[in-house]
């Protein structure tokens, strides 16, 4: 027995080296993080391909995980570069999805004066999103590029075995991700704290791997790599004269901590390993456009400089072709969808969500079609992220899973604040502060509640319930109650103007049809109680102190523009006809019709808008005043200086993007304008048309657009104007 045990022990010792060699990897590519500087990795891989140097495994951190994951999936360096160049990096880290996929409900809110962001309510506390970005756009782009390997769950089974490195948010330890959803792993590896939300991986919450191990040499060695090609594109420390603000000082501290660990990783490299450090100079981690133009070439130069050490790793053309063929043989066609599943963590009804999904069992896996589905889901405004996964079940069936993650910090509703102000520096101005509380998905069909208050030149209290009547949310009822109070110049039956304090209560209940992403049509019976207080310095005395109005509002809205304030394409049309009826003791008669249209297009590098609007009123609804004057509404005149019972205006406006301030565009622009107003007994006449225009600078900001400009009109009229926020 002892002899037999000794023989078995001796055999195991003899076999151990062979087993270890089988389990290891010959050459492992280690790619560090560094944001946009990581484009240099593409240049390094180009040289490896050109020199026929096969790679047996890849370990990547942050941007190294992005490029490494794409290379591990079977893409060549040229294909990776093409994919990344096709992305619009100016918008890649902006979560706002194309506005054209929004529901009309969201588009209407987008045109209000409220700030784009807001506070969430949860458990009686105010909260905000855990990061500046969710990375929705980047995740969609990565998922499309990595679709061919979407059904591979073990990273060892990829064309090139791969590991992504993240940092455990609780412990600060480096985490080696070796399976699951590759896009999710890559997102976790590049989840810069504060900029991107932490990503769940198993029972861990992960952030950017660079926080723990930016150059993961240790991971590759622990994986069995016998030779390592390490590429370090991490940022370098700044000089003292460059550390002049809190942001640069904070960045210096973080960089210093990362470099300390990186030096430790470099010291682990042996004589047979190769370290490549591209000379990226001042190229910053956020300069993605410059990095594609410069970083790729600088990566190539660094790899070429290392060729004397890399030459030993070259193989023959036949051996390299065999390596490449074996790599691609690991890919298998995805085929058609056998089952579609939905993972929904929000309060929105699953059946309602499914109405937005176009891909069905039996369909081929079409990335563009699935991305359109995701756009519709994300456009609902209910989700922090919307994405998909492709996998196979235990029976070998292909399963497409849509995942919709709730905005957890908004479980009890949202609270938004807004400001609107405009001034013509001649005594005319408007000022508004406002707040809105909203709670969506209050029932299966998606009922939502809006409460709003405004203070300033126009005081307002408003409550509205929007209730869809079917899962497709195509039919709806919308009861609302409003109180409004403001100082206004009104026109009586003798065409005399007077200054009044005007207030009203308005109750209505709209019945409408949603036109999907295009717009909506509605009819709203209403009753209104008006109160007019004549001010002592006024001329008009012909308007009664109180009146009651009743009737029906017919409204049609079409909105396909890609931006609410500076659109580059699309139509906006809003038409409304108010008919006053003799019912419920009403003493108001007549009608008011309003229409506004705008067509946006892009030409000569600028965004153009061709617009027209008109209003006409007959009867004794004195509150329906037509107003012109102010920014982009005959800009040479003071705010609301021109008043009548009817008006018409046409404009041609252009906005040229001049620069980016942080992520917000700065424009220079101008407008040509023609308009007029008329009073009772008059009609539109070309002879009364006033021509004018403006020049301005404008900045799009989270609290609304800021305009500063000069307006001119006929007969020497001119006005300097300032406007912040969207007009109500």
C-alpha cells in the first residue's frame, strides 16, 4: 500500500508542471485605465496584429476594459477604432435620450420653465441621483458592438479569455470579473465615482477598477500568464504651477494614490515581460475627440518603440492565421429569438411596458430594432437605465431580456424648481419662481398627478390628474383645477386699454387621444370664474368686475423636434380653439383661436427655426389678449408692449454653436422678425406689419436657456434684452 501511495505521489509531482502549463496562458495583454487616453490601447493592438503577436488573455481596467473587452469579443483593432469613431463623444456621457422618442406628456414638461433636473422623494426625504450620468448612451453603444458574444456568459469562452477589474465599493478591494454580462462588467470597471452610478455584480457594488488596481499585472499573473504585455496610459502628476483650483488639486491627489499602486504593479513585471508607456503628454482623460485623432497614433509609436522586445513573441503567418481562426471559431450565430422576457423594477405595469416592445419570439436579433425599443422605454422617464441581454436557457433556447431599472430615489415622486425672468432694461420685465411636484404610475394604466405653484408677476396654483384609459395609453382623461392672478393690460369693447388686477378660477376635464411620440388631440369642457379689479390710473372702465366663462377647448399638438429650445430638426405645431358657450349662467361669448408652428433644420453648421404664430379673438372674453414685444417676438420692442385682440408673427432664427462650457453649448445667433397686432374692428393688414430682428448670445443650461442680445425694429425701436428660462 505504501509503495502504491508513493508511486501515486511521485506521478502527481511529475504531472504537476504539465498541468500548470495547460492551465496557464502564454501571453497576457494588460490594459490600464485612463479615460480617453485609453484610445492609445487601439494603436498598441494595431502593432501587435501587424507584427503577428498573438494574445492568449486580456485583463483590463476602466477604459482598458472597454478596449480589451471589444478585442476579446473578436473585433480587430481597426474595427474597434471604427466603432469608437462612429460615436458622438460630446453626447456619450449625457443621459438625455433623443427627445423625439419622448411621450407628448414628457415633451410638454420639457417646454416648461422648470429646471431639467430635480429632487426625488423617497421615505419622506429629498434625494438626488447617485451620479451625474447613468451611462445609458454608452451602454447601448457597447451592447451593439458586443452583440455577437451576447450569449457567452463565461469570459473564458470569449474568442480571447478576458477579465475586467472593478473596485468593491464597501471594501475598496479589486474585484476580478470573469463572467456574466460583459457590458455590465465593462460598465462596472469604468464607473468613475460621482460621474457614474455603482454597478451591481453578484452581491457586490462596484466602481471604477482604477481606484484599486489601475494596471492589473497581479491579476494576470494570478491567472497563470507566463509573459505580460502591459500598457500603462494612466495620467501623470501635474506641476505646482498647474495646481491652481480645487478640481486640479483633487485630481492630483487621486492620481497620486493611483500611481502608488501602479508602481507596485510595475515592479511585479519580470525580465520576459514588456511594459509600454505611450507618451500622451497633456492629453486629458475626457478629451475623447482628440484622443481618437492623437492617442491611437501615439499608442502605435510606443508599441513600435518596444518592437525589439516584442519580436520574440512573433509567430509565423500560418501560426498566426491558425490562432485567428481558432479565436473566431468560438463565435456562434445568435439565431432568432425564442423567448422575450421583461425584468422591470419600477412601479410601471409589466403589460403596459410590453406594448412598447417591438421584438417578438421568432424575430431575428436586430440591434437597431431593440435599441428603438429601449429608446421608447427610456423616453417614458421612469427608468434610470433601460437595456437588454441575450442568453440561452437550459434547453438551449435564445432568450432576449429587456431590463428596466427604476429611479429608486424618486419612489415617492419628484420635486422640480424653476426660474423664468426677462428684462428689456427699460422698465419692462417678468419674473417667475416655481415648483412642481409630480407622482407617476399611480395605477396600472399609468395615472399621474401634478401639483404646481408659481410666484412672481404671474401667480399660479395648479393641480392636474392625467389618467390613461388603456394599457397602450392612447386614450386619456385629464381633469385640472387652476387659480391664476396677475396684473394685466386689458382692452374693453371701445378699444381702450386699462391696467387691471386679473384673477380667475378654472376647472376643466379634457378627453384626448395620444398620437404616440407625435403629439395629442384633446377636447376640454371648462368653466371659469373671472375677477377684474381696475387700477386707479387706468382709462378703461368698460370691463365688468366679474364674469363667468364656460365652453370647450379643442387642442392639437404635434412635436417632433429634437430639442425644446435649440432644435436641429423636426416640427412643432400647436393649435387651440376656445369656443365660449351660453351655459352654466355664463356671460362670455365668442371664440379665441391660437396657432403656433415651427420647423427646425440644420444648415451651414447652424440650427435654424422658421416659425409662425397667430391669435384672433371675437367676443367679450377680455382676458384673451394678444401680445407681442420682447425677445424673439419683435425684439426691438419692450416686453409685451404691443397688445391687441389679434396678432401675427413670423420669424427666422439661427443659432450657431460656438463652444462648449462644460457639457453645455454656447451659441451666437440672430433672428429676422415680422409681426403686427390689431384690435376690435380691425383685421390683418400688410401695411401695419413691423419688421425687425435681433442678434444674441445664448447658453443652454440645466436651469434653462440664457439669452442676452440686442433687438431692433422699424422707426428706430431698439431694446437690449436678457432672458433666463423657457417662457410659460
